[in-house]
C-alpha cells in the first residue's frame, strides 16, 4: 500500500508538492509555476531542497520530479 504526504512548508504560493512513499522508497513531486518576471519560486524551492535534502533523497532509490509551467 502506498502512502502520500502533502509538503506544505515551502515558502511560495507558486509551488505545491507531495511525497509518495511505497516499499521503503519515495518519490517527491514538485509542481512549480515560474513567473517569467522573477525567480522567487525557484529561490524558495532551492531553499527548501537545501534544508530537506536528506529527507528527500536519503536512499539511491528516492527520486524528485519537477513539473509545472516554466515560462
């Protein structure tokens, strides 16, 4: 059985993320809207990834997917 978790601690309204966990592995999916006028969403994502990198990619079988609208 797979479990999932909403990652709500990202400091941008332009990013939503979930983490899917199954069989001891996880896939984290970030849905990003990147405004062509600034990089605030990407800066928030960079900050989040730096703080949580071990939680997101603690195993070689863990993966991260970036999806969304890149203007």
